C-alpha cells in the first residue's frame, strides 16, 4: 500500500509545489502517488478513480498517459526500487472485473457522454498543475475579485449562458444529429487547447529567456573583443615603449579616443557630416603627430556634393598639421561651428607663433593649402599669429541652410 | 588659502590630484563615495569640493542633491573622465559651478578651483560647445525669454571658450575686463541651471555627443 514516507510533504512556507512522480512506492509510473500527494488524498483513491475511468470509455488510461508525460520525475538517488507487482495485479483484477461488468450490463456505453467532462477536467488539472504557485494565487484572487467587483456583469453573463444553454437544448431536438457531432468537436478542440496552452506558454517563455541570454552573450563577446583588440593591445604596446614618453602619450591618447567613441558616440559615417569629418581628421593628425587635439563641434551639416566643405576640411587638416609640426604647442584646439548659412572652423595652438609677413614666398603650407584653397572655393581664411602668441587659423565657408 | 575636498572613488586619482595642486591650495580631506563625501563636507566645511561624476551610491549628482538640498553654500567643481553630454549638463544643472575633464593640467585645475572659490563659473571648451548647441536658435516658443536664450555677448564669450581661449585672452579679444568675462560666464551658468528650456533636457538625453 501507499508508503507515506515517500510522499514528500510540501515544505513550510511553500503552500504549493509542482507535482512530481516519486520513484519509491510507484506501481506504474508514480502518477497516482504524485497526484495523491498534490491533492492530499490517499493514493489508493486515485488509483481506483483511474481504474474506474479507464473502464468507462478508456478516459482514465489516456489521462494517466498524459499526466505521465507532463509530470517530471522526482529526483531519486541510486537503484530504482522494484514495483509492488502484487498490488498492480490487484488493481488490474479490479479493472478487468469492472470492464466485464460494464460490458455485460451495457453501462460503459454511456461513458461517451462523460468524455467532454473528463477531458475538460484533465485539461484544467494540467493547467493548474503546470502553473507556478504565484500565478495560481493570482488566478484565484483575480477571479474572485473580478466577480466581486462586477456583480451585475457576472450575473448577466451567467443568465446569458443559462438562456443560451436552454435555447440550445430546445433547438437540439431538431438539430440532434448535427448538434451532437458539433458539440463533441468543440469539446475536443477546447480540451486540446487547454492541454496545450501551458505547454505552449512554457515554450514561449523559454524561447524569450533563451533569446535574452543570447543577446547578453553577444554583447559580452563584443565588449570582450573590444577590450582585447584595443585596450589590452595598447597596454602591451605601452609597456614595450615605456622609455619613450611621447609615444606612450600618443598610444594612450589614441586608445582613449577609441574607447570614448565606442562608449559615447553614435555610430557615425565620418564622410557624411562636417562635424564627424572634423573629428576624424583631428584623430588622424593627433595619431600622426602625437599632439593632443581637442575638438568641439556646435551644429552640423551634411557634406555638400560640390566639394566646398571638402576643400574646407582639407584646409583645416593642413592647419592642424602645421600646428602639430611647427608650433611646439602642447595641445591644439579645434572648433567647428555651423550656424545659419555659415560653417566655420577654428584651429588654435598656444605655440611659438610666427611672423606671417616673414614667411618665404615658396612656402606653400599656409598661402596655398589654406588661404588659396579656401578662396578658390568661395570661402575665406584668416591667420592670426605673432611670435610667442600662438596661432589661430579661421576658415569660413557659406553653406546652404538645411 | 583655498580649502579643498577631493571626492573620487579612485585612490590613485586622488593622490595624483593632491600632488598636482599648487601651494595655494590646501587639500583638507578626501572621500571615496557619496556617503563619506556628504559627511566630510558637513564636518570639514571646505571652500571647494572637487567632485567626481561617476561614483558608487548615486554619483556626483547624488552628492549635489544631498548637500545643496540641505542649504549648504559650498562650491562644487565637477571633475570627470566622461564628457558625455548628459553627464556634463546633469551635474551643472545639479548645482556644480564648473566642469572640467580629468586630463586637465595641474596649473589649469588650480586656476579653476580658485575661480570657483571666488564664486565664478568654470567652463571647459567642450561644455561651452554643449551650451551653444543646447541654446541654439530654435522656433520653439520659450517660457521665460530672459532665461531661455543667451545674449549676443554671452554667445561671443562661449564661442571663444570653445575655441580654446583663456579668460584673459577673451577679455583682450572683446575689449572687456576679465571680471566682465566672468560675469558673462556666471550668467550663462545660471541660465543653464534654471532654464526650463525644453530643448535643453531633451538635447542632453537624446544626444550622446562627446
């Protein structure tokens, strides 16, 4: 008989637990025992119910099989204990006897009418059993609350259902043939839906979880790749050139810029807008010459097809190169602004400066690459410098307001 | 002698700043998180607090909220590696009187501390750029025209800061005194802190410009 030791009592503080199939004391699959533990009944009662239902239309067998499939086995250490074959034989004998009795008296034929109820009941049971305790509580309290809250509506609904049912029964006299089949179909489909619902819900939840996990893993992989490819690489390089302060600074700066872009900057196409292009050029020249270039951008505009802004950018690059190479300034400030119909770029250093008039005529850097280029494209360039005062190059270009 | 409290969760950085600050600055203490910072400010009563933006327990903005919320008059200078727009605008609107990035030189930091201690504002070129961008002309109607827009002079000053000019150079450029430059910058700070300008908050959160 039922071995009470094996029926694990629900732990204190956990009013509901998932139904399990215990290994110890099982007769077939442990379903009846599990169900008994869940419903706090004697397993014998459950077994008898199963036998009875199996005889009447075979529903018990189906229900048992379904429950066997969906209920997890209770974890059990060691060799699975042998079944109590004598008990099994006793229940089989009862079943066979009942079946014979039913067959002889014809009672089992009425069993088809029980099918919808049986399926519905099993479905509900499964739904209940699959749901987690929190949701069960929620269902119960939700249902009672909504009934209490909407008494009129509930009453109306019940009345409608009853009226509909009565009407259906009255008409059924005529639609007897079709009605029976339709009703059974509806019941079976409903039962299947009820059975499948928790499983589908569980599957969906699992899928979502898996997707979230995958996204997280991808993100982690991206961060790891970023840290590995750039940060670790740079740190290694810095250790190797530790004696060269300038190179160390350059490496650290480049890495810092990279990391900042990655952290804060929206993915930008460096060839699409003025601000993005100025940032890219400043980064390239900073890398090439090892002098920090601070960039501040206000407003922005798409690069024009006529190449006027491209010319301005080239002039700006030349100004940065000059400042980085000749000014001996510890840092360079670049300010790009688009306001109204004018784009402006300032390149300023605090270096040694020079006498503009004393620049030899054959030196093309400022005269041609900056001033000449800007003027050819309809813009203007102004250079302010004095020995010891640093240099500022100002480039302006008319743009079409966007 | 300006008395300074350094609030930063990186010990190395705190000792670095301590070493870099000139003789005219007295570091009276250090704090490494929000709680210890609030406590130290109440106990030590420094003139200026160097405040890190990112810290465990809510960051610089939480310190600002708790200290300034209790009616304290201490001045804050935000100091951070981040120059993301939402961080910069966030601490300024939280009540800091200036924002500088951590790669600032020791001499510049000393200047900035003295300026904040005198009740003036300290704008880095990047912060100036942010403000110009945020207050850029727009068709949206403003609630308070005085607070919600910059004067022509203020724009000029900010533009020069963004171009990398020091206050002294700005004064020379615009033929005004350094004190007037400081007045303009303080006025911009006040607008930045008090303006309900719709674009300002939206801009700071929507754009993750560096």
